[in-house]
C-alpha cells in the first residue's frame, strides 16, 4: 500500500480538514504492538529520568524526534492546530512506519499571569550589628531560593523569556510574533509505532459521508461487521482489571451491574482544566454500543450520570451544568463508554450527527424501552471505512431495475 508514497515536500495543503484525528479510538486501537508515547514511557527499559531546573521528568530514549524522518503529511488540521505525519524512527527501523501527531496545547491560567512582577523578597531584621554578615548571607540564600522556585514552578508568556518580533505597528494597532519560553510553548506529541495500514488510513485526510442506519441496516450490515472486524479490546480490559493505568483512575464503582471506571481520555493531559475530557468505561462487557441499550440499563446510565458528575465536581470543581455528557454512535470501539467533557472545550466528535446526550438517551429509554433497537440513527463514515463500503454494497443490492411498462392496446 505504501510503495511510492509521496515525499513530504509534495504534500498538499489541501490535506486540511476536520476529520476526527482524536476520537477515542486513539487509545491504542487495540493494537498490542502500537503505543502512545505515554505507554512506552511506562516501559522501564527505555525510560530515562532527566532533571531540569530541579524537576525530574521521564523521557523515552526510543522516541526522539531528531531520529524521526517524515515521509508524508497525512493530515494538516488548521481547526485543531494539529498535524499527523507518517515516517520512520531511523534508530528503530526503516521498515516499520510510525505516525507522529503534533498538537498545539491550550493556554492555561498560570501561563497568563506575570509572575515576575509578583516575586517576593526576603526581609531580614538585624538585631545585632555583629551579625550583619551572617544575616545578609541568609537573606541572599532566601531570595535565591525564592527566585529559583518561581522560575521552576511558575512559567508565563509575560516574562523576560518571551521576546516580541514586530510585524507592523499602525497607530493603536500592532502585529507581533512571540518567541516564548519553551516551558509554556509545549506541543503535545502522540506516537504510534509500528503503525499498521488501519492506523495510516485513520489518520489520513478522507472524505466523509452521513448515513442513516435503520434498525434493519444494523442487523444485516453493521452487526455482522462488528463481529468480524472488531479490534482487540485488551487495553480496555487491562484497565477494568487494574492491570494498567491504575494511577489514572479518577473514580471507580466496582459493581458488576452498575459499575464503571472514570479516567482521563488520552486526548487530555490531565492538567489543563480548560480541556477536561474523561471517559466512563462500563464494567459490563455485553453492551457494545447505543444499539444494545434498553430499559434494563437505565440504572447503569443513571449511576454513571450521577456518580461520574459528582466525582468531577469533587476532583475538579466543575458542576453538572458545565459538563457535556454523551455517547458516540458509531463509536470507534464497541464497548459502551460515556464521554464527559467541559463545556468550555469543543473536542472533535461533539457534532449532532455523532453525539447523543446521556440525558436524551435516558429519556428515550424511559419513553420506549427498546427505542434504540427500533430507531434510525445517523452516523458519519469515511470513504475508506469498511463499514461504509458494506453499506454501499447493501444499498446497491436493494436498487432494482424499473419494471418495463406494459404496452397499451
């Protein structure tokens, strides 16, 4: 498939699109050989600890961007300020492909304060003139310690480390480029290695189509597709069984019927509150998607709604009226999960053709117990999606030639 791929320099800016690079299926897509940078960092054999400005940080010695050779731009998304690149980590293999996703991070409130203007100075009262030298030495150490603490903990765009380059100034208006402190100008990097053909297709710019899936379509097309093509969910079961990511769990209800685990989605760094994004993974393994839900699942859904929102309120101070709680259809992996995001944040996948508010789902099931077994549901599929091709094939089979008109005598 990848023979004769276009070199990077021939990639077109037409790659810009709003495709959903960061849907929840980015969580490893069930490929055991693939990993994000954070996953590989958990492998102690490739992790080193770097101490910078008195702060220790984990780094993965296998993944250094200096060793990455780009081959092609898969997608350059101007809306989300992200780009997906296909290439090789030459220190690992020139045979295996890697996908590197670069995404600009959001501004945080601490980055928007001028900390340098609010640094405190040490004040020393000298009671005995004979102790002047000792007291001045203590004051110097105190001020130095204070300054060091401010430099390592509180970095800002509004500091001497940021430099403005003038584009133009006209009367009261000015345009500038800012060369900012690297600590406040970081880029989120996601790495998938080795990348499979499915990953390459997923992260490439594609045409998308809006389809109306009837109840019959689900039974005859979608359900057989899920049963044949579903990717491994081992990564998810690792979380539910506490084999992985235990330290990332925000809240857990251990009940087998009503239980779920709440943890940050991989799209969220877990720190930037303005981009809060969590997933509730249900413990029941028999619920694939919205289509499987009926009135017997109402206690589960209401439990997620109440306890998930309460946990976010307790942990992050964000109330129910500031949260968007919803389910995707079609989902990117077929094990029921609920998305919980901050209303201030507009992540991919919140469009009306994909997202179903949990309150609406609960209301529909209270009105009609088997609503989602009967309803026609909209879904968006890309042109390279196997499910889209199966829909196209099924629809073409239903189109019958018009019968010949009988001749009038």
